[in-house]
C-alpha cells in the first residue's frame, strides 16, 4: 500500500519569529563541505522541529547553496517537515501487516478523538498525526509510535486511551 505524502501548507511563522543565530554552529560545521545538504537540513529541523523558510533561506545564503537545491532535497525526503509539528508525533503504521489488521480504524479513531485529519496538528500543538508506510513491527500489528515509544496489538479504543493518558501526563507535568 502506498502512503500519499500530504501537501505542505503555508508556514505561519515569519523570519522575525525564529532565532537564526541558533544556526551558526551548523553553518560553521558544514559551510563549504561537499554533500552537506542533508546534514544541514537535519540540523535545521533539529533546531526548530521543522524547516522554516527563513532558516532555509539563511542557510542557502550563508553556505552558498542554491535555495532550489535545499528545497528540492527537503521536499523529496519524507523525513523533512515544512511546517511546525506537535509536541508528540503519532505515527500509525499502514504497512501490509498493519493494513490487514485494520490500521485505518486506528487512524480514524485517533483523528476523530483529536479532531484533526492525517497530517495535521492539534490546535494546542500537542499532537501531530501521521500515517507511515512501515514501522518494522509487523508481529505487533497494528502498531503506532508516539515519539520513540511503540504500541502494538491496537484497537481504535486502545490507541485513543494511550493518547488520552499522554495528554493527562502532560497536563500534570509528568
């Protein structure tokens, strides 16, 4: 099964709302080095959680890279995000094993509980929901990951309960 990549929405942040000074160590490390585009993009994303346009433009200028090269690589690879994401990223596996175990029901239950669609972030910026092609946990199908934690043998109800517990823990500062 193929997972369609969701078209990026226009970024809401502007150049004044991000600290470009945070990119100086990245520029120092990779400026003038061959094959540095992916590490530069990974570095930007590790600083901001996504790839802000202002940061991409700044890196392109400072490292003498054509902006079209940066944007071409950023939009080619699914690992890069062009928009801000939530504090917790929920990845629901839709690989073959999960698909036949009704992964769509998991995604639908989560989307309904959070009031968002696949690829969107909740208004409180707590959760982002993503369908992914495979998480490599076929024996646990259907599976989801939230941040670095894997949850298997799910139903829609179990998935929603896990998310509610994470929300409760966040609200209590746990």
